[in-house]
C-alpha cells in the first residue's frame, strides 16, 4: 500500500482488510512510506514492490 495514496486512502483500505482478517483470512500487508496509489514516491521513483512481491511468493512457496 502507498502510505500517501490519495485515490484510495490507506485508512479505508486497512479498515477493509481488518474485516477480511476478522473473517479468518491470513494476509500480509506492506506499506510504502511516501508512495502514492501507483506505488511511486514523491520523486516519481517506483518503490520496490515487485521485488517484495516476488520475495513473498518465494517465501510462501508459490513461486520457485
């Protein structure tokens, strides 16, 4: 999640995710400080979400 997302504010997303967890789902949430909805920082650079996603997929043994 981009912490500076103005399109879909992070507070709203976290509230929705709390309901998912309350329903029994296990989730992993990563927040990127200074990133917007497109996961780009204020300087226009993209945060390393793909690296983090691939690492998570490998950790969960979804991707080899």
